[in-house]
């Protein structure tokens, strides 16, 4: 709200406003007009933070209610994050590249200045990306002081999102994992918990997360890495040796509409559903289709029609890799090395 960036305030005709420039770019913001973007976005932001996000963390509420609040606040977050970026899309009715450029520049400026402010206060900054800072705190007072200092100097609210017992950062940008005091493991971009992930991969992933939940010391982490290596190798061995059931290999996806409505593209679960229909089964909207990836011409088969010998091992290994990739990367473990039977432990770190 302070910066008033909007399509009708950017590069206004008032001479007195030209000194109100955005860092890094040759744009300025009107001092006389508030602008509709900051007004609407500000209101939605206040609703998200002041009501839905706070309610999602209220332990007095039942878990299902808190989950509902969490879903709403996350949806609002997506909308808020996209509200300015869309200004750079030519198909957007209020297309205005200077707005998109200014928001991006202001974001970079805010993060850089926040890093400088934190360092000047003696707060150790571990990592920073587009819209967040990871800091090592001695007490929550450090956070409160930092919030006040940034609000005072930048006019921006710094919001404490999570407190981790420990975090692990990889060299790859925006890739990290964090473990909260209650044992919750957050992995940036985590895919292992998706419902349509095959069970054998999902269970291996959960076992890996369980190892991380139990880490208390740096030595514990090194031991957990070794156990995670074995978890992944075991899952791969079972796959290669075909010591898995079709149920463990199945992808499960719900039909969201009648089969005859899939016209432009035919997703894999729809291909499998049509095979069931050809066999005489009734396949209706809402049905969960369990299918496996095969080496057959169609590339998939419903588990009712497939055999273990038809499984496309390479496709499953690709999925195993994509599921574990970010977790292993954050831990400094090379997946390709995992595939080498003669690898030594030194190669993993």
C-alpha cells in the first residue's frame, strides 16, 4: 500500500512525482493517486493474514476446520502472488509492463535491504530468495526487532511464517528442507505426498521423511542420510527386480468428466479407463482409475488388465528420481551415484 504501484499510478504526468522512483528501474510512482491495485490487494492481504492464516494455526479449532482455513489462505496467497505478475501478460486487460517490472525490482530491493538490516542487527541470515528470509535466531525477540526495523525503514510487514528445528539448504536455488519442532518436514516442491504417486514410491518417501523427523544433532543427520540412501536403493532394487505388486505400482487418478468429453487430449488414466469400458465395465465420472505404465503400444494399462512383466521399469525409475530429486539434492546426495552398485559412501557427499 505504501508504494502505490498500479497501472494508473505508474509514470504519472506530475513533475513533483518523478522523484518517487522505484530502485533499479526507470519508473516512478504517483504521490497523489492511491491506485486500485494496492487497494484491492491490500484488503485481500489483510483478510488472508488477519483471519484465515491466523485461524489455520489456531490449535483450539478442530483439525478439519484448520485445514479448511489453510486451504483458503493458501488460495488467497496464490491469487495475491499472481495479482501483479499478470500485469506483464499481454492477454491481461490491464496489461502494463512497467507495473510488472517495478514490482519485481521492488521485491529484489526489499530482500537486499532486509538482508542488510538483519546483518546490521547481528542476526545471522542463512538464506534468502524472492519473498523470504531464513534467519538463525537466539530468541523470538530477534524476529520482533527485525520486523519492527524493516517496517520502519521499508514500510513493509515482515511476517513470521515458520520456525524450524533445523534446515538443510542445497546449492540449487529455492531448494531446501526444514523440520519443525513437532516433526513436520517441509521440502520445497515436495511431490512424494501426492495421492497419485505410486504406493511403493510414496511409502519410501515417507520412510525418508521419518528419518529426518528423528534428527536432533548434526551427527544424527549424517546417519539419517545413510539410511535414506538405503531406502531409495531398496525401492529401486524392488522395481528393477519386479518384486512389487501392481497395486504398489499403480497411479490412481479420478475421472473428472465423462470419457466422451476428453476430446483435445487423452490423459493416461483416460486411456486406461477406455480399456475398461471396452471390456464392458461401466466407467462413470468420479471413478478412481488405477493404472500402471507399461511397455505396450498404449504405454498404460489398468491394473485389472496388466501383468508385472509388462511394467515399464525405466518410466518408473524416472518417477522415483523426480520424486526424490529435490529431497536428495537438499541433502547433497547424487541420485545417479545411487544407481552404481560399486559406489562408496564418500561419493554421496
